[in-house]
């Protein structure tokens, strides 16, 4: 099993993507990160600016012990995504880990009401989110196949199994799980793995704002929230696992992987799995229709 040395985390100006990048950086990797905000934050939530830029993430990666390289990319543009993979190929000659995390999260996602009462743009998560993950994986696959090693991951959630934030969000998470399952079949003779990861509640810039506005709804879950860095360390352990291909195609709960790999979060905290409360990953049928 090769030692992973080069990773790409999409959508890493803030939140889960940034934290995962830092978790990988702490293991000494060269970590490429993408996002739209290079120097000035542009996203808002509930009238507040969401902090985080590519330059800040790169600085934090370097401080964490890795080598950070930021590439401005709008993942709604397939050509920009292709250029990201092309740059990595030219500069590094390899790509060991792809973390598909970029997603268009609308600020009205957690508002009450039916999906028809919210902006139609909530469905954009199926473009920058589900579709863009397919595109990034499409361009990364030949590079990983050539080197006979690689791990493609998708940052999914329990919203794949239970109602969470409405149908667009749920469909994106279900789609992630299915992408991993079916890509793994195509990869099974290439020594490249694809897995979907169910993260628990994440302690991010976004959740800080959400808790100020909707704390009564999420306080209980966030008391056991995970740092995104915790998930970055789990992804590194997964990519380093000699039995990685045995997990390919599966939807995995990161809190459960953490126990398998003996990984704890800050202050020795062991985040719980929400399998019993929120559902469990779907088990794919073994039939194949070619």
C-alpha cells in the first residue's frame, strides 16, 4: 500500500473542507484546495459574512505541517474542474486522495417550510455538489488508475437516510452514496477505491451562525459535534489502510471508522455514531446490469 502524499479537497475555503484539508496537512501531505473566495470572503448566512478564503486555508495548511496550494475554481464550470486536475498532474504527477466536498449550500436551507416555499435555487446543490463531484472524479480517475492507487471520497451525511433539510439536500447525499457504490464497481480492477462518508454534525463557521439563530433546534446534536480536522485524519487513515479496497463502494460512518482506527477528536473526545437515531447506510443489491 503506497503512502498517500498528494490530496485535493474541493470547496475548502471554510467549513468541513477546510478542516479536512488541515487534518490531512497534519500528516505532512501536499494538499490542493479549491474555492471561489481567494482573498475576500463573499458568502453570507443570515445577514452575517461567512469567514474563510483560499489564501487563509493555504496559510493554515502550511502552519499545520503540510504544503498548501490553492486554486480558484467555480465547480459549476466543468472546464475549471478539469484544469484543477490537470494542474495537479503537471505539478505532482499523482493524486492520492480526492475529497469531493464542494457544494452550493443556500442560506435558506434550514428555514422552516416546504420545499416549494423556499427559493428554487436550493436545488443548485445537485449541480455544485452532486454533479460537480462526478466531474471531479471523472477527471481524477485516469491519474489514479495510472498510478495504480487512489481514494475518492464524498462528504455525505445521515441526511441520506432520514429527512434532513429537505429533498434537495437529501437527494444530493443519496447521490453521493450511489456514486461511491457504482464507481467502485468500475474501479474494482484498478486498485482505486471510492467511498461515501457520513460525517456527524460539524463544528464550522456555518454552524456557529446557525446556532445563534436556531440554537434551540441544534444544541443537542452540536454538543457532540465533530471538528472537521477529525474527519481529515480519518480520511488519511482510510487511504493508508492496507485493506482499503475491501471498503471500496461502501457508505461509512466516520465516527465508526474513528473507533476502528483508534482516532479521537480534540481533548480525547470520541464523537458518537447516529446510526440508531438517524438511520444506517443502504446495502446495495449485488445485481449488475451492464
